[in-house]
């Protein structure tokens, strides 16, 4: 069987629905495919695009056949051309290169069978080529037709629901890295593994590691059939089928029994057919995802002040001269995952989309940046929009992953040229929120200006060479030489609480008398004069400078 990426069988065949090879190539250009030979001329009708399925190589007339996984140097390639000609296909597209003398054999087969031969360029992947050709066909006058089963191409959620209805279970569609691309709306009595997988938007890492160790993925990607996993304990019966385009694995379809009911008797056969049909959807998803990555890369360049604002704005489809702002999102620990849908990045993308804002979410190491564009021109209203979005994100994300989510609000700027400055203010504010470790979850720089200021002062002092035998340096040496000693921690708590013995002892979880004893030891060991403002100030600065090494909170 061929995976349908374009015209459905039995679709309109009138001239008005047909593009031509000439028109398609003029639209697509030489950057995607190169024509090798066209025995019937460039007026050959083209109605769709198919990916060759080596297991069931059924070929439809007037289609471009993508010979994914077929070596153009092989005798198999010549056979594919002949079969395509017999079926009336418009042409066959092979991978990059025109190897001699095999190219001559392909040309001879093409001339004998009357079908065109083309080659994909080295700088255009198969996934990208699918999108390019589909767009080219649309521009050439071929009217798109819904893909298999009436599901709109690329609508993975609807595909999951359709498969779930046929097999009588819950369905997830995953990529080759076990990340969840879509799942069916089945919600009744779902098992714990499905709940964790959907919540994290990927199979839990420990489960992936266990399956990999057991050789499951090797069997999945190497199998030509649906795999069955019987029920075990609280885990229900499961079926899984690999989704391929030619020889390339694109992802997998998982089916799990729900509510104690067995799967449909023909569930395995249904899943086989669904896996073949899903190839078109996953190829489309890959192409669409590559577009998303281009937008993300352009937004990242804007935030880092790299390149032309006008060019990057056009690439990201963002208004260059409308007010915008950046939000920096992180957790109280100062660490957050940015590995796609499974982390805060995926949740942010979903929540921003649900709130109806035109944003681009950009992972950035230990935090995630949200570029919010198209704000109100009135400064007060724009500021209100930013604050409302920040508070909504903090509330929703905290309810989803825990109460430690913090959002730093960047300054509203008149256009994308000011986005780097807004990013810097958002990042400084987020850092201050995390350093303060208080109940506040959302703030602008002016709300936490004192904390922002001290952090900037500490950063500026990091390169200052202090005398080697200061009081804090001696305390650190003493703690390092005496296991269990915590004089540095005690001094930090005492100074942080402005010399309030009761408050500092509560923070440390010790009796007030114990704290007073430690303070005397601090004076004896280090010579620190706690009555001296200069000594206290220097001690606090040094404690701040060394807090990463001490393992203290930022």
C-alpha cells in the first residue's frame, strides 16, 4: 500500500484538478528536486504525492512516488521505475545523486515505461520535501483532499481519536524518542502509566530505560508487525505498531485497554492499517515542526540581538514595530527542563496558546523565555497585558507542576529592536525572585529593585581580589577542617536576620542558646567583630560571593 499524501483514490480527475510536472517544478524550484528525465514531457499531469511502502508497493496513476529508502544505484530502483510506469505514475523521486552508470539504466527504464525520474537534493530532507511538494501542488492548481479516513492531514489528535474508536482502547501517538505527539480523548479509568505519559508529554524516563534494556525498541523498530504486551499487574493490555515511510521510522502508535474491557478482536489488524495511514500525518507533522523550529530560531536570534530585526521578524511572522515584551519563566530551584513537550517549555506553549496570545516560546538553558508581541500601544494597557499573562502563567503552571514557578516580567518596548533589553530585564527579575525565595511569584524589575541591585553589585565584585585571610575565609577553612561544623551557615543566618537571635535560631532549627554559643565560636575562630559595620558588610558580601560554593540558596 502507498501512504496517501495527496489525492485520494477516486478523487477528481478532470483537467481542472491537475497540476503538471512543469508547473510543479516551476513552483518548487531546483532547491528541492532535480529532474533527470521526463519521457512524456513536462505536461504530464500530477495529482498527488505518495511514499513507497516496500511491503505493499501499490502504485496509483498520476502520482509522484517518493522512493524513500531505495538506493538509486540498485537494480531495485530500476524495477521501481518500471512498476511506476506500468501503473501510470507521473514520476519517481530518488534520494540525492545521479550515480553512473546506474543513471543510464534508470533513464532507459524511464523511457521504456514512460515515467519521469527525479532526484531529491542533498539539502532537502524527505520530510521537508513532502511539505514542499504538497505546497507546490496546491500552488499548481491541485485541490487538496482530506487524507485517509476523513482526518485532516497533520491532525494527530483526530487521528488518535479515530483509531481509539476502532480498537476500543486509548491511543497515544509518539515519536521515535518516546515523546507524545497526540493522544485520544479517552479518559475513563486510564492506567497510571498513561496518566504519567500524557501529563509529562513523554514516556517516563525510567520506563524508557527499562524498555531499552529489555530490547523492546530494537524489536519495535525492526518488527514488520504489531507487537503485543499482555496485561501485567496494574498495567493493561497494550498493542504497539511502528509508523514508517519507506525504511525510515517516524514514530509509533500505542493502544491500551481501558476500564477493564478487552480490545476489539480485530484491534491488531486495525492498528496495522492505522500505522500505514499515520505515516502521512507524521511526515506532515515533521515538516510543520521544522517550521516551528525556524520560528523559534529566529525569535532566539532576536532576543540575543543577532541579525537584522526586519529579516528575523519576517521569518518568525512577528510584527517588527508593535510593542512587545519578554517574560522569563523558571522554578524556585533555578533549574528547569527545556527538553521539548516534556518540560516547562511544552506546558508554556500550551498555556500561551490557550490564552490566545501571539507568542514564541524559546528554551534558554535554565529558564524559558516568552516573547509576547502585538501589545496595546497605550503603555498602561500594554503593561496590564504583560502582568495578566505573567500571573496567569504562574498560576496555571504552579497548579500543574508545583508552587515553585516564578515569572520575571520584562519591560514593554516599542518594537522588536528593543526585545534584547526586555529579555535582560526579565532575566534579572526572575533571578531576583528566585534569590529572594519568598512567596512572590510574578514581578517586574521595579518590584524587586533592591534584590536586583545587590545581585548586580555582587556580580561586579566577583573579579575583585580580596585579602586571603578575611574573617569569612578563616571560617570556611575551619568548617572544611572540622566535619559537622556549620559556622559559615550560622553567620549567614545571623546576618540575614539583622542580628535577631530568635529569628536566626528558628531559621536554623536550633535553640537560641546554641546560636549564641556558635556566635562566640565564630568570633574566636575568625576574629570577626560583629559590632563593626564594615566587618559585617564585608562578611555579607563574601557570603554572597561564595554562596554557590557553599551550596546555599541563590
